[in-house]
C-alpha cells in the first residue's frame, strides 16, 4: 500500500490530577479542580513532515494521543489513520505489545520528569517526594486507569513482566535518582541502588496495578510509607 502523507502533531505535558476532559477545537485538554492537568494538543497541519525520527515518531505521537483519549491502540487503526500499511507500523514499532509498551513508557517517563520538576519547585529534591508525586500522578490518571481496567490482563503483563520494557526502564530511572541522592546529597542506604530500584518497582506494582485493575483505589500512601522505611539510613 502506498503511504499517504498526513500529520497529527501531539504534544503533552503532565500535571497534577486528571478528573475530566474538555475538548475545544483542535485542543484536547485534561482539566482538574486545581487547574490544567494534562494538555494534549492535536492539530492537523497538512502534509506530514519528518520530525525527530520521521515515521516512527509520527506513529508514536498518534498512539500517545489515542491513549490519552482512552482509545484502544490497534495497529490496523493506527495504520489507517496515517494512511500507511500495517507492515509499516510493524516495521517501525513492532507488534501491538511493543507499541503499547513504548506509549506507556513515554508517558511514564514524562510523568516522572514532571514529578521531579514539581518536587524541585517545592524544595523537595530527594528521591521520596519525587516517588510520591509520580505514584499520585500515575494513580489518578484517567487514561492509565482506563487502560488497566479495560485491558487488565494485557496491561498487567506489560507492566510487570520481569524483562518488560516499562519495568526495566523504570527501574533504571529510579536507580539514577537514588544514585543522585548518594552522589549529591550524601545519602547512604543499606542496599545497593540497583536492588533498591527493583524492590521499589515491586512495591509500586503491588499497591497500584492490581487494585486499579480490580476497580479499587490504589493505596498510594501505603506504597510511599513502605519505600520510606526501606530507604531509612
């Protein structure tokens, strides 16, 4: 199938809560009681342009926008919206499992970065405040809650498998934050940071994912408290 050029430009910024969605023109905005929470700007701007990696980034941007609108990610649907073949999507992103994993990690990474910035703005530069905010932002995100509840088995598989992309990358990111606490703030832990990052990810998985999948409220405070005890000097 010959590829038809089109464009869907998706930018997102992660903020604090995710209670409701407002749609105004081409802008998709997540709003909460305390103000704007996540903004996803979706615009159709004519012929496609190669931006930061070309077709792969175009596919990922579209998939992220669909996920944020709580739409099921389907390779055939994405191919149809972009006017390309399914083979093109597979070539750039892999199968559906790999595609969804990339979307989950890109949004998780953005959420972690936002949690870090908010913690720094509040004068809380250590690991625990960042971790607490990350869990809260993730555990109150309607798109994330929707995905875990509507595709529970698939979601849990992607998020918790030992060699899964999201899990491995999250462990690496948390390990880097813990290493910063040691190098920049002189913290000392009883365990090495690789082991700590692994255990902290397991704690988060236990207190967030299964409860959300069963339509229960995640125990965010308990997860943070357990991690606080784990990091005591």
